[in-house]
């Protein structure tokens, strides 16, 4: 088997707060291949965001190893882009300057990088909005700007934490399809956390189900949809789609009442 792009080996993570120790993840192992799109689903509080923080190098594991390209993760790295549910755009900055933020933080602002970001904004349907402020844009457009900002520094691995959940249903479907297609074309390795089982099935090569806290891998599903390319609406209409949905739904069902 080819070398993994991202690998977690027997990872545990314990949070210490003044009153308690909380084991968020326990003995979790997961290998993600280069260019694979993996979604992580699981009951709330099972450690999904913690998992992304470990891969992003924002937290060290309490035990076990986190590897990218077979090297231990030590702090944040340019290889990894992280996009959150909230878009965290700065209202006082223009759309272009928001999209350039990661580049500026890395002191890479040059006429060439600005031109590149303008091109990416255009590819995401945002040309003509470069000088607008975030509050002049719709939720879907704002989320696209956040994605452009993440992609601008050209990460190889993209971590998405509920990237579409703040959007209305229609926008979520179309933007999800659009972004899923673009990320595949750009050959990114993607790890996405979502509550939305249908979104996970539609966008992913593989859906990983975590147990309740402490989170570890409960099961996984390799997704093959015959109706159309991954991420497309046609893919959602595949005959296999409801079968995956029902199986994953059942795995999560016992937790629904206890975690809300
Ligand atoms: P999920 O993303 O699956 O909802 P999280 O990774 O956010 O879960 O959190 C997993 C568990 O760890 C939860 O019980 C949460 O309350 C706890 N937790 C998360 N961050 C911290 C922290 N900084 N300090 C203490 N406990 C935390």
C-alpha cells in the first residue's frame, strides 16, 4: 500500500482542566492516503474537532503519534490548511485582504501572490467583490472567501470542520458539491468533520464513524456511488446512497438521545 499522507497511530488525548481530566480520544488509529477525501462522523463531544487540532499540530497527542508524510507533526505547518465552521473574516478588511491573510502572515505578499489570489477568487465566483466588505456578502460567498484564504497558501492537506453547517440547506448542497469537486481537481487530501451523514457520503471516498467519548474508530465505509462523480447531485441519487445512509445512521442512532 502507498505511504499514507496523514496517519494517527494509537493516539490518545487527555484534556486537563482545573476540575477534571477529560479523555477526548483513546487509542485512535487512522491512515489517510494522499488525495483521499475522508469524512469523520460521530456523536457530538466524541473528539472530532480534537482530532483535527492534532493533525493541524495545534495540540500534541497525550500518547501515540501523528504523522504527515511519515514525519511526526511538530506544531503547525504550511502543508496543512484548516477551515472552521465560522468563516472568521475580518469585517474591516476587504474580501481581497481577507483572502490574503494567510499569505501576509507568512510574509509572502508579492504582486505574484496577490495576482494568484485574485485568480482563485475569480475561480470561486468572487470576481468583482475584491473590494467589498464581508458583511456585503451572503453566507455562502463568505464561506468561499474563507476557503480561498485557506487554499491561497497551497496546503496539501485540508482540514474542514463543519464547513457548511452555518449555511442554509440549498446553499449547503450547491456549495458542498462545488467545493468537493474543486478539491478533488486540485488533488488535495481532505479530512472533513461533519454532522451531516448525507454530506459525508456525497463528498467522500471514505466515511469514518467514531464511537462516543472517548472517541476511537468504530467503523468505516468506502463509498462507491454509481450515479455520478463524487460530490455531485447525481451522486446523491445513486441507488447505493440510501444504503450507506441507513447503515451509518444506525451506527450513530444509539447516541442520538444521550447527546442531543
Ligand atoms: P466534537 O468535535 O466531536 O464535538 P471535541 O473534540 O470538540 O468534540 O471535544 C471532545 C471532548 O473534549 C468534549 O467532551 C469537550 O467538552 C472536551 N474538550 C474539548 N476541548 C477542551 C478543552 N480545551 N478543555 C477541556 N475539555 C475540552
